[in-house]
């Protein structure tokens, strides 16, 4: 089964503002929320964790050809 998280839980996990997350969602750069009810949205925890892992991996890549990361 999927583990769902609400907005408050998401903001404890991801160090971004609500506005930044919304903007990133609109651009397809962050996992999309979905409506549970008309007043409650949720995110799939696994998708959020995968997004964070991808961001972390990208941050570890050299930024220029030939640049070594210690």
C-alpha cells in the first residue's frame, strides 16, 4: 500500500515553502498532490522520497567537466 502524507507532514520533510512546492508542481519538477476530499490533499511519500534522492544524487555530480568532487 501507499503511504500518504498531508501538507504539514510534507513541509516537515521537504525544506521548501508551500509556494515553491506549488510552483515546482506546476512545472512538473515535484511530485503532484492529489485530492483526498475537497479540502484535503496528499502526496505519495514514496514519490517524495524518490524526488529527494534524485535531487541528492544530482547535487553530488560534478558541475563542470573534469571537476573532481572530494
